[in-house]
C-alpha cells in the first residue's frame, strides 16, 4: 500500500490521467463534425442492395455527374422514371415507396401518362390520383380488401410526409424530393468526382464502401483530411496512358531507367494545399 | 519652369517628400490603418453577453451536426450538369455601351461575364462596366413587378394580391395611350434593331403620333450632325486606330469612355507594339488628364474653351484657308509640330475630337479628309451606330413637354431624363407639376394621400383636357382610379427606382439584359444577339415579374400581326421574325433560317459582308424616309488625292469648312475653367447603384466612392510643388479639403466638393466627373449609390447651336470651407517604397557624412535637410549599414523609356537585372535546386504583364472581384486602407512634373518562389506549391497578419470585418451607404457568388490565387481528354477581361506556350527583383513614342 500511495506513483497516476484525458479530448475535438457511419433515414427507402446489388445497375447510370462534374449528383426523378414507368410495384414495400416518385413528378400509373399541369394541383387532388392507384394496385397484388383502406391512407400519409417539409415551408407534394445528404465535406474543401472517377479510375466503392450491399446507405469513410492525404500518398496515378502527364519528363525518364516504380498523387503535387482549398 | 524628372512618382506628397510625409509613410502599416473602428461600440456587458452566447453556441453546435439536404431536379434539363459551368453568348448593351459577351452560368444562374472573342469589334475584350453588369441583375432594388407610382414612390405592397397585375395595368395604359395624341418615347441610344422595330410597330398601331427621342447623356450629337452634313449619314464613323501611325485626340477619352472604348483600346494597342519597327504616336490635347491623355505620348494642355482654336490651328496647318486661330504661342507651336507629324503620316493619321461643337467636328472631318484618313484609319464601308442621340431633339421634346403638347411619355430602361442631361431640371419640374401628389415642393406620403385633396388637381386636369379638344372622356371618368389619372401619362420601364420613376405614373419594369431576348447592331453589318441566361428572376418566384420593354410596347399597341402575345416566348419569336425578314435575307452563307439562327445564337455575333443601311425606321422627329446607305468619301472637297475607295459609292456633300472655321468660338477670357468628364466606372450615372463600380478607383485620380474636383499642381522653382490654393496638403494621411464650386453664375446653386490634387491638370482649369450625385439609385433602404458625390448635370450648358457643352468658363472655386476626414483615395495605400526602423528608433541616412544614424524622435527641420529615411534596399541586404539608395526609383518597380531609345532601355534593364541577380546569389536559399528538382517538370505558372499595353481601364479589377468573390467594403473602410482588391492598378507618373505621362501597373500577388510571406506564417497557412504558386489557405489562417506585413508588394488583404456578411454578429458587417441590410447579406445578391471559390470569413488573410479554381478546372479538362495542357485551358480572370491583351498567363515549362514567348521580351523585369523574392509575374517596361518637338 505504501507503494501505491508514494508520491512517485501518485504523480505518475495524475500524469497518466492528464495524458489520457488530453488524448481523449483532442481526439474527440478532432472528430467534431465528422460523421463516419452516419446513416440517416431518407424520405424514400431507396434500397441500393436491390438496385446496384441484385439488379446490377451501374452506379454511374444514376449518379451521372461523377464522370464529368465535381458532384456525383443525386439523380433527378426523371432518371428514376426511365425504369419505374414499367416497374411500379416494389419487391419490399409494394406501392409505398415507388408511389413517392410518381407523386413527385406527376406520373399517373393508371393512365400510363404524365399528368398535365401537375404543379398546379393541390395536395388533395394529388392524393385522389394516387389513392385510386394504390387501392387498385394492392387489390391486384392480392391484398385483402378489408386492409386496403388502411394501407391507402397510411401510404398517402407517408407520401405527404416524405415530399413536404414544414420547416422550409414546402407544403406541396408535387416537386423535388429532399434527400438527406450523407457525405459532407466542409465548405472550404473542393472535391471533384470527375478527377477521381474519370482521371483516377477509382471505383466508387473505394470511398463509399460496398454500397451494392447496403440496404440503407451509410458513410463508409471518415472523409477526414488525414484519410484524403493518406490516399494521395499511396495511390498511383494513371501515369502512362494519359498524355497529360507527359510534362513530367523527369519521372518518365526515371521510370524508364528503373529508378522509379511509379508516381503517386503526392509526387505530382497531390499534397499541395491549394489542390483542395481555394 | 518645368522640370523633367527621371523618377516615377505616385503623387505630389511623395514627390515633395517632406519630413512629415516620410514620417507618415515610412512604416509598413499606415497610421490610419491602426485606428480603432469608432463605429463599433461594444461595452463590457456586451462582451460578456457575446462570450456567454458564444460558449453556449459552441457547445450546442458541437453536440449536433446539422442535417443537410440534397435536392435534385425533378426533370433535369439536358444542358445543365450540376457543378459544371455552361456558357452562353450574349451581348451587354446599356445605351450606347456595347460589349459582346459570354455569360458563365452555374446551375442556371449567371455568375461571370467573359468577352466574346468571335466579335470582330471587341475580339474578346471587356470593360469594367460589362464585368460588373452581372451584379446589377441581383440588385435587391429591382422592381419585381409593374407598379403605380404615387407620392414619388412605386406602390408595392407586401401582400401580393394588392398589387396590380400586368393585365390590369396593360388595360389601363393601353387605353390611355390610344387616347393620347402625342406620344414620346425617350431613350438613350438604341442599338437593338428589334426594339426599334417594336417602336415602329407601336407607332404604326397608335392613333396618336409617336416620336422616338434618343439622347445621350454624354452627347456626340455634334459629331453625328457634322457627319450628316458631310456624308448624309447621321452616324459615327468606324475608326481604325490600329491603322494609324499618328493619332491626335482633342479632349477625347477614346481609351476610357468615348463611344466604343473596348474596341478602340484594342485597336490602339495593336498599333503600339514594341517589338516591331513601327509604333504609333499619340498626341492628346486636353486640360484634364483623362485615361487616354495619361496614356498619350505627348499631351498638349489647352483650356477647354480653347479646344476649338486648337482644332482650328491644326486645320489651318493641315488644310489651310481657315480663319486665323487665336491660340497662345506655345500651344500654337506645338500644334504646328503635330501638324507636321500628321502630314508625314498621310494615309495613316487619325484625328478625333470629343467636342460637342458642330464646327469643331466639321473641321476635324476636313482635317481627316485632307490627311487621307478615310479609307485607311476610318473605314469607308461601315458606320458605327453606337451614338444616335440628338441634343436638339431632346430640347424640342422638353419644350413640348413644358408647353403641354405631349400627352404621354414612355421612358425606356437606362434613360433617366430627370437626372442625366442638361434639361433634367425642366423635365422634373414639368412632370412634378403634372403630379397631384406633389405639392409645395414635396411629395405627399403615399399612404396618407387624402383622395379629396388630390381630386381638385384631377378636376383641373380634366378641365384642361376638355378645353384642349375632343377625346373619349369615358376613360378619364370611369371610376375612382381613373379620376386620378394625370394629364400627361408618364411610364418608365426602368428596372430599378430612379429619379425618373419617381416622376412617372407607372413603372413597367424591363428585364435585365441577362434575362432578355434581343439583338444589337453596333457597327453596320455586325449583329449580335442577346439571349437569356436565367429565367426572369421575379416572375419565377411567384411575383408578377418583369417584362421586356419592347414586349410592353407591342402589348400596349395590340400589335398582333408581327407579334404573337400568346406564344411561350413572344419576344423571342418577334426577334426571330425580324432577323428572318432582315439579316437572314441579306446574307448568303446560310440557306435555311434555322441553321442561320442556330449559328448566330451559338456564336452570339453574326458578321454580314453586306452592311445594310443606317435605318432609323422614321421614328424620330420629321423623319420622312429612311436614309440610304452611304459612306464617307475623301474626294469631294479635299485637296489631296483620295485613297482608293473600296466598293462604296458615297453621297458626300459639299461643306464649306472655311465658313465653319469662322464660327469656331473665341477662347474664353475667364481665369478659371472647369471640364465635366466621364469616368470609366460611373459612366453617365446609370451604373450608380453598382457597388463594384463605386469602389473601383478612378484609374487616373485613384479615388473611390464619389467624384472629386481635380485641381492643378504646379511646380515652382527648385523643389516646391504647389496645389491650387494649397489645398489638400495631407492627402497621404487620407485627409482632403472641401471647397465650394459655383458654376454658371448666380442661377445655379453652388456645391461643396472634395478636392483631389491632379497632375496633368492644366493651371487655371479644373475637372469634375459626371454621373455622380444621384439622389435615387434604388429602393429606399436598399440603394447603395444615393448621394455619392456631386451632381454636375445642372451645370451643363447648351450652346447657341443647341449642343450640350461639357465645360464652363463661369466657375468660381472658393477657399477651403471644410475638410473631408475620410478621403477614400487609394493613392497612398499599399505603396512599395519602404524605410525601416531598428530597435533604437528610425534609421536615417546622413547625406553629408554618408553614415546611418538612428533617431527615436521627430527630426528638426534642419536635420531633415540632410537626413533621408533609410530604405530597405539591395545594398543593405549584403552590407548592412553601408551606403544606400532610397526612393522608388532605385527599386525595380517601374522601367520606362522611349521607343527611339529602346536599346538603351534594354541595356538599363539588363544591367539592373544582372545586379539584382548578383545580389540574389548571396543567399542560403537554394533556388536553383528547387527549380531543378521541383519546378522544372509539370507546370510552373507565370504571368506576364505588358505595361505598354496596359491602359489602366480597370476591367481586370472588376473581373477579379467577380471571379473570386472579393468583397466591397465601402467608403469608410476604403479610407481605412481596408479595400479588399486582390488586383490593384498602381498608377505612377513620370516625365514633366506639370504634364507627366502615366504608367499603369496591375499589381497582384507575385507568387514569389522565395516568398517572404511564407516564412513568417506561424501556422503554415501560406505554403508554396509544386507549381510555383504561393497558396493561401483560409481555413488554416489565424489572422496574425505577419504575412501581410512581410509582403514587399503589399498585395495581401485582411478581412478586418465580416465583409462577406457570413458571420453571426451583424455588428461586424460594414455598411456601404446606410443600407438597411448590409450589401451581400441578401440571398439575391449572394447568387452572384462563384461557388468554386470559398467565401472568406472575418479574420483571415486573402490574396490573388492566380485563379486556382480555373487552373484546377483547366488541368482536369486536359486530364479527362488525355492530352497536354493548352494555354486556352488556363486563362485567368484578369487576362480574359483585358481588352488590350496586356496580361498573359500560362505554364512556363511549356516552351511553345504564350507565356514562354512573352518571357523572351528583353524589356521584361521582375518587380523588386533585388529583394530575392523570385517572383512569377514578369512586367515588360513601359515604352512611349514621343515627338521630340513636343517635349519640354
């Protein structure tokens, strides 16, 4: 016991506690604002596993900005409609979720046509259109007739909740879908998808994880600066098959001479601050 | 006696170099900059409140991360990819100002204006005004729908249902217009053929008589009339300054403001290449130093009232036979020398005059004919239409209005007849007399207008109508509303509230040009299209919205044959129809209209070989038939042989020029004269609500936020420089004096004006800019330009031939009456001549003993005679304390020389560079090694600025603001040295101290490879990149400002306040001009921000980034296309804005690139090379080509 109460031990314990406390504090402070594993609920229970996994739809079919823009782009509703004109009953949720995209853009699945002047319609008129549809469809899919009314009202409520926003004053069902943004980098960071996808030939899964296996998407990577930098240090650029890099003459010579194995992003200035901050 | 000075200098104070001046400026940070902001008042309690709130806010903020939404399109337009910019060709027109542009849009909103390089007129050049025009679209003052005006205010209710819709007002206005017998449409020069056709169709449909009255606030009426007399065509000749070897300008600011400055600037510089054998010569005759005059090789100072005599003297010398000129001997001798020079350059000479005197312009025509300019320096097959106004027509209109002969006035957008002309007072009075809500000199409060009280005026008006003649009275007596109709129906289509909208009865706001369809024909046969780049903003957000003025006219006139109001875009169809009937028919390149239209719309411009005719469609007074196509001729009464004319058969008329010469005004006898001139930023006042333009320093005077009376500076024997009445002794401290200026005798009220000392202002003359002093530039509480400066329009006079004169011989300048303590001149801000301190005080160099001495006190006067401030110079770098060379001149900031002595100049530069490089080798910094290891591969960015090509027009300054989200700070903050410009244009004088030349030096971050700022940053917020760029990382910056102190070029800017209005506490936001919501805090204004550039918050340093976002974008494009980077991928904002191509940017590792070629110029030097900064911006020395006989 003497040993444990000796000044040396106490001093050490206090020191260790301070270090531990400091370490935790700093670590948590650094983590402030980061949201790895962030998995918010979305207005539509869009299932990447079904779309990208089972049906093997190419990521960039929907996220068509990734190859040419800084934004990968959440697809516009008309992109959804390319398939969902034909597919109007989901394997998991039936009419509950798919009807939301119909209600956003104004597709009348019973008529098989877009509704004229849809953006002028009131919420009640919109609901009438889809009330009929949900009832009909669920009947044909074999739902008990007694349950239909409940299902219809429940789904209509879901549609209204998903497509309106009381905080921003968006009271109308018609119009765009407000998705919750999962991957956020701070405003002072410039990130460009095209650079990584088209020039760097990176797979989407590199940063976003195995999205094709996710029923509900979450943030796979920390999206911290350390994570970015580390990747820039390790990743080889597509040096040989891009004429652009011809201007790095010395690297080419060194590769030819066998002094150099490859060129990382860092070697072509990928750690310069102003690549991402300006 | 005058004195040739081989130094360059920036102003009187610096030239005089008094002890007090040195004391105030030999510190790196000026004293004014250290003043606490007295406008910020926070008590201790406030501090505690903020502290408490801040802690709580920080705690709460760290607990929960806000949920961010991503909202995609419902149906994405094919042309838009979020995150990728789309460019549309369009045309900036504002009255006669004309620049074909490309509009950069992001996600459907225009954010930046670029020049359209396919235009043969501007070839991609822009002006400050065109660059700033994108901001006016997001002006919070804009009308969001049509309105009635009562009590001097447009009635716009918060409840939208209470506002009248377009249909309601169209019915009302249309009915009343059909009842009007005399309708006048008042406008500045109209460049749009479709708008003219709309007016024609309106005129044809209306039962009454419609007359279009075009006027120009800065009038070229005499120029037009002189050409009409000589050639039968009332238009501006199409000048070709590039073909001229000798250019003589008489009070004509063709590089800055006169008619088509972007075009003329480009042409002018094309003729001034320093690498060829030929360089044009330019003599300017003027009293006030204009932008053009400051660029001239020689200036002859002549009082404004003697301009005519100077032209006459030149006429006598070149043509002969005129009346004897009455000019002083010195000036006469100089004019003779100019004449000799002109005669020597026959066929490549050009004389232009900005005068608005008919006879002077006629003599200029005669001189140009005699010199064979027509066919060489003046095109004979095309006329320019950029000025069409007529002073006489305007005067006639005013007389009609006052005489009660006009029933309806429609004022088109841009025109502001209640402000911007010599008759503004009469126009205002006439419409106020017509306004029942205006009584006893003031407006009734529109919300408390007693209907009964107003009604008597209505009855009076009705009674007058009844006496006047028979008309359908039912319109006037139908209901309570129409009872209050005014006798003269006045409608304005202005987009923002102005002095004129206040007087009108209705406002039917026009679209901004970026929301419009339209066209323009600035030079015959050169057509350009205007296409919308955004959906009309207000109509799209549930307001009644704006409507194009041409469309309004067509709707009111119920024109349905040529115009289909039911179409989705009726005015587009109308423009297309006009083009199909007009331009398409006269061209031979396309066979189908659709292909023709698509091509023209894509290019934005269409050049027609066939020039068509100068057609005003008979819209003006008395116009009977349309004028036929005609072109100038050199044959008729010119004694010299004519140059061969191309295809054109002119209808030149005989004009007796000798008779004209006898009608030139005798010179004024007055001691003092004053000129009223236009500035590059404010124009005629129409840009008065644009903060970007208000804060751009006038290139010559370097003052912001207002107009200031230029007073002459004279040099009195020895070393004494005296300003007029010794005013403004402390300009360098940001203080100025105010005087009272009375122009035009006792009728006009005198004004109190702040003074600025101006080199090159002729003794006995003064200058004051036009276009300032607007009372109403926007909505109440939102207007930024109200009461900025002094309005000089009331001082304009009309000469006996009916032309407005922009000078006055009747001027009285008082002694100092007041002082301006917040003088927003940037002249003495961010200067580069530095002296130094050591730990014991200030270090001085003793010129007697050659020793350095340190004093910790003010010097006595005796001491200051032989002690000079010790400068940080090259020698001190090597041998501290041994000798010194002070002053600006021995530091490599400006090199200048004459074209005749180019080899000497090259040698001087080479010598100095060798010296500097020798010094730079004595360093520990392994620069060569870095070059070898890092910069030699990949990219190594460099910029080249040709000081001979830079004319100081400020287009780059505004382009930089627009591209990089640089904030404006307002007059008060400018005074405190807090302007945020990343790119400033330094103006230095050299040569004769009373009549100097100027050199403009665009100064931005020099991206030093051995940067002094980088070493001193404690947090590595400004490191160097592998591509030779000095990077500024805002999110790392903690605001120590060490870097700004250590920057020898003084290009770093600190966010002293929340200029971007992004912070939480509004007390940190500066007000520009007493606006309710600080500029930039509104979501509408924020739409102009470039989303690729971080908006900087308070407390961080910022500076030129070489447009890093454009470089990254350019590199990415090259990588995606798997090809080498081209120069065209990486064009920075200042470069693309420049009308003269003075700025070149590129990768200097690319040996075939533009910048590498420019770097071979032997006139290149680096600014402050001796400080071993290894900067990346190269400057080519200023070269002038003076006429020996005009020197001294």
